C-alpha cells in the first residue's frame, strides 16, 4: 500500500490551476498558496479509524493523508498527539464548563510550529531541496532550523529584532544562519525573497504558505482533536491567529475527515483570536471582507500573532464564514491576566498566544456567542516556559531562621 495518497497540488484561490506534486513548488501563478490534494477514495478503501488507533502516537499515524511518499524520508523528533485536557477551573470562571485545551507546548521545540517543520522538511528532503530559507516571528524559525539540522540541510532565517530572545538562541544552537531585521515580519520576508532569488536554486522559500507542506503538518491538529474526542467534533475551536496556517489547516483537516466519513454532522464553529494591537482579521471579519488591510504599527506581547497582513487572509476568513465562526481581539492586559489565571486554576502554563485564545473564551461567553453548554477546544500553541519573562513574579526573600507566616500570608513576610 502507498505510504501517501498525495495526488496533486491545487490553487487555493480557485483559479483552476493544478500542479504536479513531485517537484518543488511555491505559490500558484496567481500568487495564491497551493493546497495538497489526496486520493480520498483510495484512503477510504484502504484505511480505517481502527487501523490508525493502534499506530504509534505521532502525527505520522495519518501518513496516508500526508505528502511524504517514502517512509525512509520522514524527519521526526517525535512530534504530534499532544494532550487534549479539560480546564475545569478556568472553564467554571468563564462560564464554559466544557472547556478543553489542546496543549501544543509539549511538542518538540515547544510550539505547534514543529508540526509544519516536520512535514515540510521531510517533503523538502524527499524532493531534493538542499537548503531552506524563511521569515518568521521566531518560533517557526526555531522549529524549521531544528528539523533542518536533523535532516542535514542548510537553514537561513530572518526575524524581527524584537522577536523573543529564546527563539534566536534556538536558531543559533541548531546551526541556522540567523539575521535580525529592523522591522516586522513582512520586512524580513522581503530580505528572504531576495536571498532565495540570488541563491541559484540552492534555497527554497518555506515562509508562511509559500510552500504547500507546512499546512499539511499543521492540519494534523484537526485530525487529533477529532480522534481524541472519539471521532467527533467539539462545538467550537478557538485559535490564536497570526499567519493563520493552523486555523486554515484545522479547517482543511475537518473537511477531509468529513469527506472520508470519519466524522459526521456540522463542523465546529471556528473562532480566530488576535490582539487589539494587531487585528487585521478581526477588522476584515467585522466588515465582511474577503481580505485584510495591513495593520499599521502592529505590536503585542503575543509576538507570534503579530502579522499585519496574512498571505492567507482570504482562506482564514473563508473558514470563519463557512463554519459560522467569528473573530475577536483581546488586549495584552487581558491575555496576561488570563495566562496567570489558567496556571493558578488548572496548572497549565500557556504561551501568550494561547492565553489570547483563553481570554477570547471569556469575551465570547460574555457576549453570548458561546453558551454554557458549548464544548470548546482552545489551542495553546506553545510552552509558557518559553515566555516566562512575560510573567511578573514578586517573591519574598527570607533570611535563615525566619518563619513563614501562618497560612502562607506573604504580607506578613
């Protein structure tokens, strides 16, 4: 049996262009991202949910619906099958008792970016790519450089100089050629585009949605959510949205599962979450637009979602419209407050982007868009420990022989 049932690549904007999958491809001729399409009839005839259930707990358990044809080309660090955990404390506080978190902080490199890197690097190596280049807000660069190192290929990374210091260090320690750019991710993207053009074919641009396979890795979050819930869907999936590849991927996964008959009924309503300091998708959704307008002076403590104009904006918005979803923005103050609340109430230290999604649950419940009976899955896209500097910790210091106040009253220290 084929390891993959990959068929062809297709323009995501509906311009009818199809591309041969077994060569290196970037964007469509119309500059839209490409989608990988599979022989779903062949998958349906040869694979069952029961077969998948006994496979190793990694994203490669869904290999027939992933693009790598040769299992010997898989580049892996053990990614996938992150836990889906209840948040009873915060859920009660927010009025959404059936609140769950998909915790991507436990994946290699500490963020969901490892999914896209694993599949993207594996397919790149299979197609003969010798080096990758990308612009990033930090975590994607850290993940892709780690997987490039694992595969033994070159990585060239450009990120804004304001990117989290830990992501710089991750790139350096894995041997990436890292450059910091005075500007935002779009400015870094321009530098990478020029570098790729001048590389005489030795570098492939793997920036957000500029190649088709990062999306395929990200979509496995959707597969896992359905499988972990017994092959059914929650009522709502809440996703922190910058470039939006994760949200687009989850929607693509749900459509594929529905076509296979592995899930039934209505798809979850999708909610895109942004920060008030950078909310182009929220603005476009409110205006019922099909694309976004570049956000001026974008900045938020949730640095990973600081994307002034996503390349796949029309795909994000279509997913929201098609699922009767929504888009909401939260303040930095709110997300930092709820980051701490989630840790105190449920013991899960989420990243700022994940905290934005958790804050959005509270906002959407207060507005009435969410009901008390809704089963809601939020995506925590990274480990909070990578962003420990965002949490202010005022801790008393004792001298030898001092006594801790009764009841742990710090005011008495």
